[in-house]
C-alpha cells in the first residue's frame, strides 16, 4: 500500500513540477539574455487561462484531433509512473522496460503527428513531417544510450538499472560518458530545444513542435502544452536516473524520502541552469543540419556500446 501511494505521489509530483520546471528554465534563459522574466509561475497561469477557454475544432477534423491531447497526456503520465524518480521498485516499474518506455514516447508522438496531419493545414503538416524526420534519428540514439546502461546492469528494467548504477556511484565507465553526451543531444532534440528547435519562435516556417499545435485551443491546447512540459521533466528524470542516480532509494526505504526530495529538486535546478546556458550560448541550426546533429548523437551512442564491449565496462 505504501509503494502504491508513493507511485501516485510520484506521478502527481511530476505533473505539478513540470510547469514550474519549464517556467524556471524560461526565467533563467531570460535572465542570461538580460531580459526581464515573466516569473516561474507563469505557466500555471497560462494553463489556468487555457482550461477556462472554449475549445474550438478545426473544420474537417475527425475524432483523432479531439482524442490526441488526452492520449498524449495519458502516455506521459504513465511514463511518469514507470521512471524511477523518487524511488526504485515501484508497482508500475515491472510493467515496462526501457524499450517499452521508448515505445510509449513514440506512441505519444504518433498521436501528435496524426492529429496535426488530420487538420489538413500546411503548417501543421509541415511540422508533423519535420517531427518525424527528427524522431527517425533521435529514437535510435536514445535506444543506444539506454542499451549501454542496460549492458552495465545486465537488465532492461530501468528500476534495476538505477539500483545497480546507484551502487557503483564512484565507478568510472567510459561507455557512460559517451552515452551521457548522446542522451543530452537527444534530450534537446526530443523536447524542441535549441539548437534543433526554438520553443519561443513565432515564425511558422521554422517551427517544428509549435507548428503542430497551431489549430488547438482551450483545454486541448492546455493538455498539449502541459504534456510537453511533462515530457521535458521525464527526459531530465531519465538523465538523472542514468547518470546521477544518487539519492534515489528503494521503495521499501520510505524513511529516506524526506532527504530524497530536496536532492531531486537541486538536480532539477542544476538541469534547468545547464539547459538555459545551452540555449543562450548556441544558435538554432538550419533544418537540414538537424539530421547531422542527431546522427552525431547516434554515433556517440554507438561508440558507447562499442567501448563497453572493447573495454569490458
């Protein structure tokens, strides 16, 4: 019963923390660019405003257009229960391994792409095609990164991987260094961050993720935006679980959780600062350079796998 409550608490924490993390990232980016930030809580106000607006449906769209926001949001909430964020060994942990987790992210992407193409508008269709172009290279790079960690722990269960890596906190694995570089590049691409995409752009010809949301409004747009924020937190959580697992305790050790939460928040704050620095120092790549960026991430992931076999972990 305690593990089940902890599972529910983890999902609720991710859902609550996602707008705050995105707002903190936006505020840090504004400060680094010498602009006045809107505040870390602005995303909560935006979601509240969107949930109280009327949802309009584009003419000619099917049921898929209306169902996609709920499917995407539900897929990310399910992923939040699978990833060990607060503790390992939670009830949903055996439900999916790293391969199924990547498939869950792919399912959310399929819903989003099909809903964008369902509108029939040129910009939404253009964004859907670009999204699949990036995803075709990002998913193999993500799998290569996760397989590197799986080989170290001899398991594809993310909970087992984190528990094993937490015990080897002082060990240096060259393969995980390459995997960390590949994962960071995948994180930027999958969450529409600079240098692959600019989340703050309003130019339709350069949009990728935002172009697929142009026809949404009201609560549907709120769910899509909230889902994108949860996705960013999930990717950061996977990075923390794989490369900084210290502080993630087994579900049986409930007494250690009061120390786990502050450590987790510090890790998220550091991740927000790093992402803000990257988005401030780098410029957006041209669209046709994005596949080269993702090919580099895949190459680093493969090098990580090869270094594991050549150096014996």
